[in-house]
């Protein structure tokens, strides 16, 4: 029983260390998203909206643009299958809010 007690303390210590590290990182963060964060927001949106996420292939990304309201835009070119099983290539401009969520988009 004692060996489980020691293991529990070690696990609790690791969890506490991870929490403290996360809080320290949050203190030094300016709250702004970077290129990767914006891309993750777009990919999350595509994962939820594409007909077949497994067919998705990223072709290119533009540099993201930051707006004064804290939002971002980015252009993404990708391929995916449509409802009929054929591959289509799309170039889409996505607008992402300050939380990394796609709020609007339009295709070229």
C-alpha cells in the first residue's frame, strides 16, 4: 500500500509542475495568435465542414494578416474530395477571431 501512496505523490507533483509551467507561460504571453495558431483554427474548421476530412491535402498557406480588432485573415489552398468522390482544389480566404475560431470565409 505504501508504494501506491508514493506513486500518488509523484503523480500529484507532476500535475502541479505542469500547472505551474502553464500559468507561467500565460503570464508571458501577449494573447496574440501566431501563424500556426491561425492555421490550426482553419484546419479545425475544415475538419468540421469538409465532406471527407481524410481526403484533405494542404497545398499552400499565405502569411497571416492581423487586424486592429484582434482578428486575423489567411489564404489557404487545399484539395479534398467532394460529395461525388472527385478531388476539387479550393483557394479560400479565412477570417479568424482572436480565439482562433473561423468566423467567415470566401472562396476565390
